[in-house]
């Protein structure tokens, strides 16, 4: 069974998979920029092998700092080296689900779900059917980034900002892009 982490104080994440630790930290600048721009968020990071998970939460009087690193010191994580994060709300019973996309993709709710299997270096992600908690990604030869907040990708050294003319036309004509196209190359 996978260790499932649900923390309602966490409002966003940026997962950086691959590359050296310095490369992952450099890509995390996007998460820090987002927190500074919005101004009412704090950012922390958890390193798990080839995964760096940057997460942010709203600063308020009631909310304590979520400490995700505590989950990875638990005996349950060290036994099976699998962890799942659920951001948002799921209304179905999820207590018996394993980290397979086909089990998570049809759930009732508004959520983004990510899973990391340390021994296989396998990262899995999905979101709710309607995309209320959409996922955004950026990929190059060194690293793969995925987030629930697209502006967290803007600070990444991999983001060039070059526009894709076909993607821009799709967006202007239809209000969305088809396939794996976006307005950026």
C-alpha cells in the first residue's frame, strides 16, 4: 500500500524529476518566484532521490507550516519507498488505491494527484476529469517539471518563452490547444 499524504494547507506544488540536485534546485526558482509575487505564500522543498518536490501554502494565523519531510522519516515510507500526494478534494473512498493512473483518473472530486516510487524512479501524475485542478508540465533533456500552477514554470531555466504559431492560432480560434500543443514551443 502506498503512503498517501493529504494536506489541505498545501495549495500548490512543483515537482522536478531528474537532473543533478543543483539542477533541480535551480528549476525550483519558479516556485519561489510565485510565492514572492503572490506575497502570502511560503515555499519549502523535499528531496527524494531524483525528485525535488517544491510545495507552497498560504500564510495565515491558523495554518501551521506543513512538514512533508516528516512523512519520509516514517517507517512506512522506508519500508516500501512509495509516496503519493493528493492536492484538493476527492469524494470517493480512496483508502485502498495503489499508485496506478487507471485507479486515480476517474475519481469524483477536484484534485491533482502525484506519486513517486523511489526504487523504480517512477513518477506518476493525474488530475480530475474536468481539469479543475489541471496539471502543467515542461520537459527538456535534463529534467521534467510538473505543477498545478503554470506560473511556477516561468522561472525555470528550461522555459524559453518562444511562442508556437500553430498553438496560438488554436487558442485564438477555439479557446484551447489540441493534442500536446500549447501556445509555447
